[in-house]
């Protein structure tokens, strides 16, 4: 190889290139965006449609079905899920990951717009929500007061919202849990009946009096004059004085039949912070922005706002993601620093000060080079990319160690510094290229993995690839140059004590053990095979998992009251949880959301839509203490069992792809009755499974609806149109938003017409429905009871779900500590296989198992590609099929240590452990490559096979041991302090390296000897 010689002879140019890359890397490190997690965008869209007053069946038939059928015609759909609830419907479509998210969003909008004319005319707004990672909030604030009005809270919240929205990097600041003000026109049905005023006439009077039509302009001789018409309402008094009709010879105004006042909409979402009434402001950042820069700007605005806030209102922080990011960055960089120190000590003790200086110079250079190219590739600094730096750390010095060791060897043989540097680096150059290439071949398939899991971890293999490539470049250019300056011939007596001990071990115990192995090859191979079989048996006790808990001092408490429960009933259950939390000293703060989910604060937890029988409490502890957190969670679960009015679930934050729950079964049936029966049976089955927690069945509780059965013939005879009946009932029950009113401050409010009976603030009851006055075509009124039966009560559904256009329900469960998803799912499947399914019904396994199978399937493909790519590189290097097979023998030897490490440390074979296994394959073959390559060189020089094997093993022993120890040393902090996410990866690689290194130095020479024996015999005959 000529590159080392060129670099040493043209060292000025080499120094300039290294300096340029270093400066750019430092600049990239200082300016790169920093986030907590990778910016993963799933191509998908949610369509939200409001239809006030409609029940789930009406929403399903009139809204959801047409939208689903229109969207289903698009290409690349992965799944369509929908939910039809009371007064709203949602349709969520997810596309395959490789598709263009922006283009698919436009296609969905076009499809829905194409069927909008088929939807009911009186539906509310249609909203399109594009799946975006930036929808995760980085900050949640609470404006707290038990005395201030919602108008004052909202005014202060808007002022703060405007401030925060101007901060560079802020995408949006949104206000939550603050009811909108409405102009309410509460019409008294008794007064309307007495004055013969119908609901339709009242609505028409308000609408026609609130139209702002430009009057145009007229021209005089010299001027053009605009004409202003009466325009829209300018005050509530104008609404009150609007003429509705006449009665007994006099005009009837709105205030004759109705009370007009500015009030709040019926509360569907209530919030508290630490038990006090509150509204929330949530902030999310723009893609590609630095969370620390964004938060610095936000804190300045908050500090200024504190001086302007109303005296009776307090501002508190509910959630601040920058604290978590800062902690995670500090932890990873501390692990990186620990790894650098460990690697430096190993090198210093193993090879001496001068050699350590050369080797350790490769670490910062490689890291900054890698960060520079990572920045050019558009990636950010987050937990996955930093983990890539930690993983690569121990391998960064491998090439430099090999070069430095070989240069030192040639110096000891008497060559000049420059000659030793050039020859030492050139001799091992192609072997290092091959070894690095095989390692990269293990990480490249991880880089091209499909779906969201592949996107989630993509920055890790890319970081490793960039940094390892940089380390190879440095080892072939900068390290030889430093060697030509710093290294000198050293007597054995002057070498480090570790180096002398290693040399003594090589000449003593290792030499005897190697000699025995070469004489008893079958015995050695059988022993290795037995150890491998035992380790595979141990794997059954290790267990398989996907992603672990997030290990954050935060969790959510979900409260679900029976279907049909009102907000007050749900609030009582939340007070029960708050009483528990306020007495726990480890709780820092909690935010209660009654009627809705907490604003989104974690990447795989979605913000649930508003529902009066649902509440969510966000809880944050004072410190990250897993034992205290589990004790508190256990306490809440234990006390919640005694609360009979609601289902209370504690949801811990999980790593990995978003799933509704670890255990999930999607049940599909044609009829709602069959679906309800099957769901209840599966729910009962799940509750019997050991380890199943928080078993949830959305159809587990039924609701009762009033069925107004209109006699169409009677209604037709007296001229009472069905549309008028429906509109009147709607005004009675929910109210009708008929127009808009803009106040003096420029705020726009709905004008809501609602029917009442004497009390302007009270809705009509069931008995009032029978006496409800409905206008006829003749202009007269008649009571609803004359044409309809209102005593029909029937069971109803709180919501209807679809999965790929079929009616479905998702029954879910969480998993208790000490159990696995497989334990529960396998137990359920045994019963489901014998279950008598109604015709047309079936089940689909979802949750963690579905996500794991998809991700592990991709990992399996990545593993196969890695093996084939590595084998291809070895075939190219050695121009042989047998010698790559010798090197591949190190892979099963590595698996022995990986399985043993996971077993003895109590870690399961998780997704990150699988990543570690694939990475391990590319790492462990390096030692064998160096061993086989040098054996080939000696053999080509005429050295006998046995002598070449012994010489190669002894010569490369120190390099192999040092590279292994440094790789393990770099990963050691990750294995010890990496938590449940990264520890399995660290132990998988470390354990595999230990066994593969020990066995490589014995088994590889044995296999080489057996496969090369025929060649040796042919060579001996030719010489003779």
C-alpha cells in the first residue's frame, strides 16, 4: 500500500488535511441541532370531522364510511383506522414508510374534498393533521388560579402565546383547557309559544341581521364614495333588539323570547396543576432547531412575562424537555469521556507513553471527523447518534494500535524511523482496510433498514461508519507520520510492565496451549462445540423483548369512567388520584386533564382526543429513582382497585415505535353485537393471564341512548318536516351555532341558539322533550310528543372503530415487571385457537409483538446482508472460499459470550441487543483477519505451515488483545450505565468479544491447520 508512504513523505499536506477536517468537525459539533430523539416522520394523515349531536352510528354511516372508501383508493396504504364517536369521527391512514409524506398528505386532502358534498351539510369543520415529529411539545406551562376568570386566564395566556411564538425555533405555542366564549341566545320555549315564534324564524332573524355585504361605491364629479351598509352585530344589545316577528299587532324582538349573554361553551375539558385550576400552554419546536437555543429564548420571554402577569395568576412549568435532553447528553458524553479514559489507560499500560500518544490522537480526530460528516448528512446530535460514538469509541483505536505495534516491531528490527513507519503501516494497510470494511459491512445494512424502527436507529450506524472510516484514514496517514517522529527502538527491559507480562505470557502459557491445540485439533473443536450448544440452551432463559421502559421520572395515569359518564363523574375519579399524589413526598408536580389527554410530551405517546369519560394525569417525580417510582406506581394501582367508579391505569413511558399497548389484539366482526361478545370474552381471558395489567376493552361498558321514534305519517300530515324536528331537538340538547359575533377587542365568538325552559342556564330535560314546540310548514307550532315517541331507551355504543374498513375493537393490556409479552400472548393464543368465532370474525395480533416481528424481520434481513457482504469482502481479499470460512468460525464463538453476558447480567435479547449482535459480527472477524493475513504472508515467504501459524499468533497476540480490551473498555460505561435500552447492546458486544478473542487465538489456528493440511502436503511434494 502506497498511502502511508505518501502521507509520511508529504507530511505538510497531511497535516493540512487533518487540520481542515478537525476544524470543520469542531464547528459542526458546536452548531448541530440537539434533540432528545431522532426526527422520525411516519407518513400518515388523520382526518377529524365534527358533527355536533350525531351518535356513533350516524357518524359511521354518514361521515366515516364515505371518507374511508375515498381514501382507500390511494396507493401504498399500510393501514386505515377510524373511530366514530359522539359528535365526531376520525380517520387515520398510515402509508408505507418509503412513501413521500408530503405528497400523501396532499392526496388525502384531495380525496376527502372530492366526497365533501356527500357528507351532511351541517357537519362542523374538517381538519387534516399530518403526522409530524415536531408535534411533540418541548415545553408545557400552566397558568394557575382558583380566583381569576377564564377570560383573564385566556387573556394572559394569549399574551404569553404571542411572546413564545416569536422565539426563533418555535413552531407553535398552543393553549389548552380554556373554554371559548360564546354569545348564547337562550330561547324560552314558553315565551316563543305564546308569541308564536318558531325556532326557524329566530335563527333566520339572527343570521339575516348579521350579514356584512359591501354596499359598493358611487362616483361624484371629483370623488369616489364608498357606501357602508348596516353590517354585522357590533354589540349584544343589537342582537337583543333584532326583530324576530310580530304578535298581536306589535313587533317581537329577540329579547322578548330569549336571554342574550356572553358566556362560556359547555366545558368538555377541565385542567388542574397540583390540584389548582389551570390552563396549559404547550410549545413545540421547528424541525432542525437546537432545543437548548430555543429554550434560552423561551426563558427570556417567560422572565419578562412574569413582570406583566395578573397578580392572582401564577405561572408554573409542567414539563421541560430540555432538562431530559441535557441529562441524557451529559450521561452519554460522560460515558464517552469514561470510555476515552479507560481506552487511554489500557493503551498507556499496554504499549507505553509514546505509543499511547499516537494511538489516542486517533480518538478525538476520528470523533470530530465523524461528527462533521454526520452534520453534512443532515443528522442531529441525539441519544442514538451519541450512542453510535460510544459504540465506535473502542474500535477507533484498533487500526492505530495495529499500525503502531507494527512500526515499533520494525524499529526494534533496526529500520530507521521513516522506513519503519512506512513499511510497518504499509504491511498491515490492506488487512486494516479489509478489517474495517467487514465492520462497516455489518453496520451498512442497519443503515438501510426500512420502516420507522430503521429510521429511529439510522443515525447510529451512520455515525459508526463515518467515525470508523475516519479512524482508518488517520491510521494510514497521520499515525505513521506521528510514529516516524515519536517512536524509537525500545529494549524489552524498558517496555511497560503490562507489555512485558504479555510477552512472558505469550512465550509461556499461551505457547504451550497453542502447541497442544495444534496437536489435538479435534478435541479443541469438540470442546468449542459443546460450549456453543450450552450457550444456545441458555438463550431460552434469556428471553426476547423489544424496547424497554424509557427510564424517565415521569408517567401517565389514565382514568376511564363508564361510557356515557359526564365530565363531573370523571372529575371525581381524578380527585381520587390527586389525593394520593399530593401526599407523596417524591412527587414534584402533576397536571390533571379531565375530558382529554395531556398535551403530547413524548415521541411515541399520542394526544388522545377530547372525551368526557376520559382523563389523563401527567406525573413527574423529583428525581430519577426507579425503585421509588415503581413503589409509587404500585401504590396507585393498589389503591385504584378499591375505586369502583372508573378504570384507572398507570402508563409508563416506553422506548421504541409507538404502540397502543405491549399486548394488543384487534378483533374484527361484521355486527356490533358479535364484536361486543368477542371483545368481552377476550377481555376476560386476558384478565386471567399472569402478568397482564390494565386490561382495556372499549366495549366493556355499554351506554343507554334515547331513541326518538318519529311517526313519519303524522309528521307529514301536520306539515312537520323531519329536518325541522332534528334541528329543534339539536337546539334543545346541544344548541345551534348559527352565526359569528366579533367583540370590540376583535375576538370572534359563535352565536349559539339554545332552547331552555325558564332558566337561561339550564338545558331541557327528558320530560321537556315531549312538550318541545316544533314549527310546521303553516307557520304554527305543535309539540314533539304529538308525532314522536320519546320513551324508547336502547343500548348504545360510546364509539365504533374500524380497522381497514371493517368494524373492530382493540383489547389491550400492559405487562407487569418480571413477565414478558410472549408469556401473555402465547397463553391467550392457546385459548383463541379453540375459541368458537362467530362467522366473519377474526383476530389480529398487534402491539409490541407486531412491531417486534416487523423490526426483527428487518434485522434478520440486515443480518443476512451483513454476513454476505462480509464474506464477499473476505473472498476478494484472500481470493479463496476456505479462508473466509476460517474467519467466519469466530462468529459462533462470539455468540457464546453474548448469550452468557445477557444471561448473567439479567438482560433480555432486545432490539438493541440484536443491533449489538450484528455489529459484533463485523467486529470479531477483524482479529481473525489480522491472524490469517499474517499467516499467509509468512507462508508465502516459505515458512512451514505450523511455524507460520505459531509465529503469526505470537506476533499478533498483543495487537489482538489490546484492540479487544480497548473495544470492551470503550463499551464498558455503556454496558454499566446505559440503562435498559443500551446495556444489552454493550453486554452483547463485550461478552462476544471476550469469548471470540480467547477462542480465536486457539480455534482459528486449528481450523486453518486442518483446511490447509492438503495444501501443505502438495507443497512438500513439490519441494522434494
